[in-house]
């Protein structure tokens, strides 16, 4: 890997030293009390945040903590925050506020806040002045420094607010404590160069930087050997992978190499940008053995005028060209998307164009959001659409998409599908839940042994959001 793109050997060694010091400290606590210190990791936000939290938990274990599912008895609380919308930040601050009483009961409790929200200077200042019980803060560029910061806080006692690094780098080799033993996240790149006018990500995640292909192949191969069945490759703009690494190959090349691995598993990826969704990528998917025929391709709006204002760098004609080629090569592909309703300046005609695109494309599933201004982005300074209008348009969008999703799922009734079982449903203890290759939720009667395995499932009923049926084999 090029030196410009990854941590120096000296920085890696410095973190190993901090890990060892924390491990010695926690081993002494264990020897004196008979109980290991406990760490609680709270994750807010996207799949990339989940992957980051698995590294935070892995570092906690390496430092001698046991991971606890609740904060009540924790000796260390880590809050990994999101900044994609104002609501996400307010939720994070509210949750941090709830830990004040835990600190009062146990003054030795360490509370750290990290992730996208705290990259923003105004949020760091807010945590510094309004949340005096928060011990240390670091942003997305400094995740690898977590052991060093915690060690320094415990040894010196001074609160730490780690500034963002001057350069965002890739940190290889961090320990990972995965939440599942059959589904896994694998980050293949970090950051974003697109600067969509509504999006905070480039400001809180830095510029695009790709991991070296050999490192990714090695990680995925190990997961397959360990029996993982569903592996998702992550990146803020995953299909621009490799553009920053000369001679490394592009995202289609990476998928091609990963598809060579032997084993019984599905390979997925997210999130894609339409401007980088190449025919080469689609061809690799269509001819693969392991790559799920599922594509999340955020459209954001069906109006070319709004897409220009969003700085999306494609138009609806380009988007439809991709969709049509994808369905030509993979007639069974499940297509999902993101839509923002009420973007600044969106007219009724613009919104009607979005509804028309929904009718034309017929997405299997849609993640829809009412536009929320993000401080520091160009769109926040544009003329805003009234909240009442945004709400009314959002309701119309949902009604149309629910009808389309129901229509898309009805032909599946009577079909036998392969489902990866996730165990007992969180909403109905009488049923088990899983996901199909197309990432559709399926409910059925199962047994504990089904969890983490593929089962054959006959669809007996379908609605907009889920499939219901009967397991026929395991």
C-alpha cells in the first residue's frame, strides 16, 4: 500500500504500546477484584459506523475490557455518533446526556464520544462546555488513536478533545469484534469526493481513500473460512473504489477477485453512486457465483433540475440507462434507492417528475427522507420548501412506493427462495426472520438451529415490506 494512504509503522506501534498499557492496567483490576472492567459501545448511524464500532469493540477487548450489552455497569462507555441529519445529532446528544447519572454514581466511569458528529467544531464545543462528564472526544480520522487517548486520560486525568488529523489515512490491522458470526461488514474504502450539496459526509469522513486490494481479499477470505454467509463491502461511494490507488484495479476488478473465493456465501456492497455504476461492474455481477443480484442505487430525485442543484452529476436519462442495462443482464435483480423529498427549490413539477420515475423504475424498496438542512453544506443556504409541503409530498411518495413494492412482491408468491436466517423475529416471537438474496425480509416458522444458516423458503403471502411463508428445508 502506498505510504500516503496508510498509517506509518511508528503510529501503528504507538497504538500497540497504548493497548498493552491498558491491558496491564485492566489485568491488575481483574487480579484485585476478580472482575474484568466492562465496556459498552453504542452505535448510531450507517453501516460504516457499525463497522467502525466493531473496531472500537475489538480495541476494547484487546485492552482487557469485556463487552457489555448495557451501559448500567460499564466502566467505559463509547458513543459512536452520526451527522447525516440534525435528528441523528440530537439523538446522540440526548443519549450522552442520559449517562450523566451513571457518572455521578461511578466517578471512575470513562465516557468517550466519537464518530461523524464530533468532527464538526460546533458539536465539539458543545460537548466540551455543556457535557463536562464526557472525558474524551475524537473524530473519524482518529479512530486508531482511541487506545492512546483513553490511556492518556486515565493517566493524566485531563479531558481530551482530539483534533482532526491533517490527513485521513487507512488503518490496517485493527482488531474487530464482529456483532454476528454469519453476517459481516468489510470496509473497502473511506471518505467521499462527491460533495453533493445536501451532504455532510465529505466534511466529516474526509476524501476518498481505498484499501489495497490484497488486504481486502485476505480479510474476506478469512471470513469465508470462518463460515460467514453474507458479506457486505462498504464505502461512502463504494464503486469509486481504487481510483486513488495507481495500478490497484477498480471496484469491478475487486468483485471479480472476491468472487473467485470458494465457499457458500453471498457478497453485497453499498452504497453506489450512479455516476460510477459502470457496465463493467454490472457484467461482473451478472456472471458471478457469489455476488447477490441486489443493487442499491440512490436516485435522490427524479427531476433533472433538482439533481443539478444537488450536484449529483448525472441526469434521469443516465440513471435509466443504468437501470435498463442492469435488468437486461440480471432480470431477477432487486433494485433499491434513496429519495430526498422537499430539497430546496423543489417545485410541484419537480416532485411529479420523481413520482413518474418511481412508476418507470419500480423499485423493490425505497429509503425516503424529508430534506433536513445540514449546517456547513451549500443546500442549507438555499431557499427552503415549507415543512407542510414536504410532509404532504412525503406521504404521497410513500403511498405510491408501497403500492409499487406490493406489486413487485406479489409474483414471488409460490416461489421457493433461499433465505439466510437471522433467528427469532424481533416483532413476533412466534416467527423466525431472514433475508433473501435480494435482501427482502422473510418470516417463517423455524427452529434455533436455523439461525445463521441458509434455508429454503416457499413464499405464501407477500406485502410491501416482507414475505411470509414456510420453510421447506435447511
